[in-house]
C-alpha cells in the first residue's frame, strides 16, 4: 500500500470516527490528490482551527481559488460549521478532511468530477 493510500485510509477513519460521516472514497481520493505534496508534511497536512490566519488561508486558497466560490460571509460560516463537525477537541484536523467536508458543505463535488 502506498503512502498516499495509507493517508486516504487515515482520512476516511477520521471522517467516520470524528465527524460521523461515511466518506465517498472516490471523492476523498480526488481531494487528497488535489491537496498535492502538502499531505506529506506534518505542518501543512493539518489545519490550525484556532488560527484566524490559517482559516483565512483556507478561505482564500481553497474555497475561492480551488472551488471558485465568490466572497461572502457564508464562506467563514461554512468553515466554522466544518470545524464544529470535526470537533474542537480534536487537535489534529487533517487538511484533506477539512477540504472534503467543505466540498460536501458547499455542494462543489463537480470540481473534482
């Protein structure tokens, strides 16, 4: 099993156990591939949900640039909803899991079709 496949299994387990979501494995694989090499770096593979700068980066680079969403208050609202779903007590929030939940929240699965 490749390193990427191992990470996808880890992300799927987080979605099931911490978020109560049964993942669409095809979409999860595409989101993982889309995250690029950041998934292999300990710092960039996670999202610091307590950092406003980090959440703004998710908004600007993922929601607006990758998913093509227009600027609105609902972007930060969606991020907060995803963080609530993931659970604030979970220190390590994997970037791919956050991105997957955001794709589902905003109904932008077509970006990865």
